């Protein structure tokens, strides 16, 4: 059996965590350890975790420091050759680990594999469309299907392919990482949103990646989700991309692709500020895009879009 560590960061998820851990324990390929990192919960999380009768479940507690800090503590304690994460309010299909490990064990040059997933509304159990439907870009990524599996290995530069996406196609809870690929990497504790974007891109810079279009996870939508305020996403996305540039060794090809994405992110954030009526700050961030090398046509297009948004905001 291959050693897999599952890290479950949690904060006041006593209502959901038993179901999450059970979905890990019921896997067709068993995890070697489940590290539940309690980020200072004040509910009954500890009691529920300790009531689970399994030798592979380890409970670790820290003072409340955020999800990135909790994941980093899990990484520091993980013993497995492969690392996965599951948020304490989400669930895995029973073949999640088996499908992922099959790809990584048979392809030593693949750094990570991510899978498709669906969201469901907690209050109603309504199932939302699968994640990959929102990413038509995946259809144009150059990839090769792995024989006898639904998974694909990306043939082109993985970092350049993924940094072009408006959003990353994978969430942390549907990725299996090769431990050697994440060695030395940590989640950025200064990012409360989009910390997974930064981490994912940094690992992509180290080699090949794979993806599986099969739905193998279920992400719960409820009132306390960290990303419920989508107005904050452009700001944190820009910060994540700038952090990747500052902290990651990149080839010239990767740096060019990242700079192009950063310019778009400056413009996107400027437009979000203009839409909110903060026109002065919007133009401030647009001007910053000129400090980054990129196609001037993109900047001109961004200028026109921002001018339109600013005009509409002023009139309203």
C-alpha cells in the first residue's frame, strides 16, 4: 500500500466533520493517516474527532491562525509519500484516493493530479453542475489520455497552461500531491482567499500535472464558506499572483505567462473597484499594470473597459 496522508483543516465544523472523516475512512484505497488540524475551534469539534474509533485519525490542535496555518501544520506532521487535503465540511467519493494514486504511481514525472467535483447546497441538498463545465479552457489544453483511465496528463507546460485560466480548475480538496513536489512549499498565511491558487501554481512550476474529469468530490455550500463574498476575490487573486512571482523560480516562458495574467488581474481588480464606485482606486491599480511587461493591446482593452465602468458608476 502506498502511504497517503490526508490533512483536514477545521474550524468550528463540528456539524460536518464526522461525515467528512467517514468519507475518508470509507475509501477503497485506505489512507495511512488522517491529520485533523483544529484551528482553535470553540464548538464540539475535538469531542467528535476523538470519538472516531480509528488508529489512522490523528488530532492536532493549534491556536486560531487561519486555514493556511492549519494546512502548513498538517504538512509539517505528514508522513505519507502523497499528500491530500479535505476541508472539514466537504466529502469524497469512495474511489477518490484510488483514482488519484493510480495516476501518480504509474507516472513518476507527474507532480499532482486533480479531479472534477460538484457542489451541493447544504440546506436543500441541491446538486449544482460539475466543476469542469465552468472551465471550457480544459478542452483546449494539450493533453494525453492515460490508457484504461479517464485521466489526462497535460503535455504543455503545466504552469503556463493553468495560469491562463480565469480561476484555477481545481480546489485543494480535490488534488493529490506528490510529497516531493510540495517539499519546501507552504500556504501563504497572509492570504485568506486564493491561498490555494498560489500554492497550486507554485507546484505546477515544478513539472507535469494530470487531471481526471470524473466527479470524485462533493463541495458543500453554506453560510460560513470563506469564499461567500465574491467581491473580495479579484483583490486576493492579484495578491496571490504577485506572491507567486516574488517567491517562485520561474523560467522565462513561465514568467511571461504570469506577467500576462497579472496585468489582467490588475485590470479585473480595477474594474471591480470602479463597479463599487471607488474610481480613484480603480485607476490607481490600472496604472500599476504598466509596471508589468505585457501586450499593450490588452492594456488598451482594459483601459476602455475601465473607462466604461467608471462612467457608468459615476452616473449611478
